[in-house]
């Protein structure tokens, strides 16, 4: 078997940032694309995914499998880490049986066979892929040791057998949905794949909601992603009771919209206050879709290792400050969490620096689902592009305000909201606006504002 021959190298911009894409031809025929982020040389094991082409899942977004979701999640994880490679193997449709045979196997599945028996009924192998070529491509890239992103034990054995050291195996846990859960369970039961993170799977999916109008025009800046703040409030403007309880202010359909918004964004961000109070998982479960990168602002690393936001269901980045102990950072990194250190601010970490880190990691859009502290910091610094508010038909009186003190004295200096979009669910009304804070920022610049908490 000859060595892979590199035939082209070009930068490809993706929703997860730019990847240097190097194309290799191998003697057995197919072309391999290596989507590279960062420097792959050196002794540190490289985060790597070997992804087999699945036209229906990858390109058409088919919900029969989780290939497209795994592809996008892997690119996100590699982008968040800042170093890694996704080797895309063309010509390996349907675990190697080819596109047309895969479609024929789908027909068998519609007649009652599972994904294994469907191939067997057609006289086709259940697994017809070999990982030697992919391993050789890794070697051609200078990769000696990998942290392999996969749920498939056969891939681990194949890559190891082809001479690449497997430092560790990192699961690509996608949130299962109603259309692929049977397929994923079969792969788990009959092929030893890891199970999807399906413990919170909704048995019925929220009817498909198009959130593009709510999301507005996604337009990232050079130095930060497009920032969308989303919260659920009572009719009297509270996001939690006086004791901090917020489960659930809004109805199920409104929460389904939140999941659709998560699936539409590259990252979802909260402050550590929301993590310690609510322990949210921040994944996509109520609609089909990939969970975004989860981001926690936590200046001193109060996030407990047991927090659900750190589970393996999606990638997580914790953004901290120099105030956090190095030992705590190491513990998080050992748990597979990306840790970034940015300058601190009077409220915690510098939100502008945190957003710059996300942008540099390839994040184009971020959905902020944090509490009042984070919302107030972002609005106060003019870092919000879109505001989405689910208003529930409830009144709770004293409680947590959605937005804290912005120092506004004159109404004319307040933040204006334009370009309204409205979505009505069975219980709640969701309204979205572009944020126009020019008058507010001008008042801040001219000193016409009170300092937070100061009385006139
Ligand atoms: N209804 C809803 O939609 C909704 C959504 C989310 C939360 N909530 C409710 O809100 C409450 C939690 O509120 P919260 O204000 O504590 O949550 P938060 O805004 O998510 O978290 C605040 C914490 O984040 C950290 N942080 C780091 N950098 C920050 C910065 N630049 N600005 C602000 N905070 C920064 C701070 O802790 P360090 O100083 O330790 O870093 C701060 O105490 C809970 O009761 C929860 O139920 C409601």
C-alpha cells in the first residue's frame, strides 16, 4: 500500500471558523480531506475525528442517523480546543457499502429490520470500512498520538492496529431524537457503540419551529460573535422568585423554542450563578439538532465538577480569570473541559475578552441564557445584538429582575429595541428585537449615568 499523496491544501471557512483543508489521494481510491486546526506536530496528543462520508446525514441533514450531527459537533469541539483534525473519508457511505446500497438498506429498515439486519438481508457486510488509509493520513500530517473522538470501538481498534497511538477515546455524545433513537440503540446493542446521551430524550418532539425570525440577522463582528440574549420572564418582569426558583416560568413549547435557538447557535453561555442555582445541562434535547458549545463565565471556578453542564453530552468551555486556582483549572481540563483565562472585571470576567476568545475559537453566534448578572454586564457594555424574551402569563411579585441596574436616569437614555418579531405559543408570547443602544452608550460616554447601585 503506497503512502497518501497530498494533492491540494486550501483554507475552508466553516460555521466553526477556518480550517486548513488538506486533500490526500490514497492508492485504494478514495480522497481523504484533513480539516486541520492549529499545529498538529509535537508530543501532545491531537484531538482527532475520523469521519466517514454520509451524504444523507452530512449534507442533506437526514435524521435517520446522527452522522451530520456528529460531524458538526466534532468540528465544534476541535474549534473550541483550538488544535485538532477531522479526517473526512469520502466513499465510505453506509459503513462502506456505498450510497445506493445504504438507501436499499433503509428500505429494509422501513420493512422492520434494524441497521444490522438490513445489511445482512441484502447480503452486505455490516461493517466494510478499513481505517489503515485514514491512519496513514494522520501519520502524513505528523500526528503521532490521538485523542480519538468516536463512539465506535471498531474504529479505535482499526486506528490502533494501523499504527497510530490512541492516547484516549473521547465520545461524541449527540442528543438522540425520536427519528434516530432506535438506530442508535441498535448500534449500541449490536455493535458496541456508546449510547447517545438520551436520558432526557423527549418522547415527542416539539413541532418544528422556525426560529430564524426570532434570531434576526446573524452578523458576527471581527472581535466577537453575534450575541443573542434569551430569557423567560413572568408578566411582571421576573426571571426567578425571591428564592431564585425559575422552574418553570414558561411552558413546554417556549422551552422547545429555547432548544431550537440553541441548535441554531454555535455556543450557549451562562454565568456560574445559573450553574450553581439551576444546574442546567444546556444541550439540545427537545428538537433534533446538535448541542452547541456550552460556555460558563466563572471567575474563581466555583463550578462543581458534578455540574451537568460539564457532562459528556456536549463540549464545554469555562472562561475564568487569574483569580482561579491553577489546580482547579487542571481538574477541569482533566475532565475534558476547555479552560480559558481572560482578564477580570468588577463583575467577574471581562465579557468583551470572553467574547473575543469565543470568536477566535470559531464561534459566530452565541445564545446567552444566563441570569441577571451576565445579562446586565452584556447590556451595560453594549455587547448584545438581539434580545429574545418569553413572557409567561404569571405574576409572582417580588423576585429577581431580568436586568439589573444600568444607571439610567432619563428614559431617553435607555436601550431601544427595534425590528420586532413575535412568536406565540400555547401559553406564552415570545418577542425578539434588535438592540439599539446608541443613545444609552452616548449617555454612558458623556457621564450622564449613575454608577451601578448609586442613588441620585
Ligand atoms: N428565567 C430565566 O430565563 C433564567 C435564566 C437564567 C437564570 N435564571 C435565574 O437567575 C438566577 C441566577 O442569576 P445570576 O445572576 O446569579 O446568574 P448568572 O448571570 O448566570 O451568573 C452570575 C455569575 O456569573 C459570574 N460572572 C463571571 N463574569 C461575569 C460578568 N462579567 N458579569 C456577570 N457575571 C459574571 C459571576 O460569578 P463569579 O464572580 O464567581 O465569576 C456571577 O455571580 C437563578 O435564580 C436562575 O434561576 C433565570
